[in-house]
C-alpha cells in the first residue's frame, strides 16, 4: 500500500467507522489510568481518539504507509505508532508483554490467518485483570468474502478481469463462526469470554453511487492487479455490481451484507 492509498483509506472510513463505534462505546470503557494497545491500528484514528481518555496509547500496524499516515496526522504526547505484525509483535517489542490494561482490535483480525496465535499475543500483552475488545468480519462480507454472491468472486470470474486477477489471492480470513472464535480465546487463557454476532451495516445508508465508488476504491485491492489504464474501468464494474446487488433495509437504504464478530474477554 502506498501513501496515497493510506490517505484514501483514511478519508473513506465513514461506512466502516459507523459499523463499530456503537459497539465500542457499549462494551469498552477507557479511563485515565489505562494504557491501551490497538492491534492493527491502520491510519490511527481510533487509537488517537482513545488516547484522549487513556494515560497512554500505542497503535501498531503491519503497513508502514498506514503508520506513516498516523504519525503525520494524529500527533500527541501520549500516543505513539509502531510497525509490527499481529502474528509476532512480541518478538519485535518484547517489553509489551504484560504492559497493557486495555487492548482493542477493530477491523484487523480478519486479515490474520492464524487467529489462535494472534489471540495468544493479545493475552500475553495484557496485564492481570486487563480486558480486550475485538471486532472483525464474520463469515458474511459482500465486499471481501469468498462466497459466490460476494464481490471478490464476481471480479475473479468476470470475463474482462479474470486474466488480470490470476495472481490475486483473497487473504481475507473470515471463515470462523462466533463460537469457534470464542473457543480460541478460552484456549489461550482468557476468562469471561463474551461474544455477539452483529449486522451493523443494516442500519447504514449508502447515499449514492459516487459515495459507494469512493468506498470501493479504498477497499478493493484487486484494482492494483490491473494495468493502470484499466483501473477506472474495473472500479466502475465493481461499483455497479455493489449498487446492483446490495440489499435494501427496512428504511429503504442500500447497505452491504456483513457479519461483525464482537468479542470481549478478560485476563485474570
């Protein structure tokens, strides 16, 4: 991901942010005594916001472009941003072990293939009595998923694009059920594991095709596999497919089908 892509992601986070802020406020309380770690912080908006309530906050992400954007745009004395991999962050920063009272990870763990190792790292980074709040995609996601009625399948099998996307691999790991995710948390040592499966996007409104196009451009990484001269065309095809296939909610608004796994757990 380049710096312009990171900026685009940051500018078009509205739909994604609307899908998690209600749950975060409901399930996670941060106070002035807390030291917070954000696993997979992206461009830093959330951890920067949490730093206003905490004693100190650290956000990390595997993308140096995302971290570069965060360091440039979200600066304060009690927040820092680091480059690390969720799967082995304690190898890079061993002093993080047992150092945090609250850990959050929002819209990141569906990129991690080996969930148990990620959960183990979250557990190990927490202090005794520390809590975590985790939110990521469940088995249904029209933007990112693997099913035949989801966008990646459509693009991969489109006669116009399948040749360009032969090398594309969908590294979106959202196959585990809520119960399977909860069981993994218990296996690494967490107590008081609670979980819910939500459909946050049903209450959202996609106002028009232009808004949807901007959102698609920030999320659909297949575009980067297509030669430059065709990227606007594949973006248009993806946007039209979404607008045509996204359902309509009870308020008459377009939304995309998506499960959100929401987990809370404590280290005793």
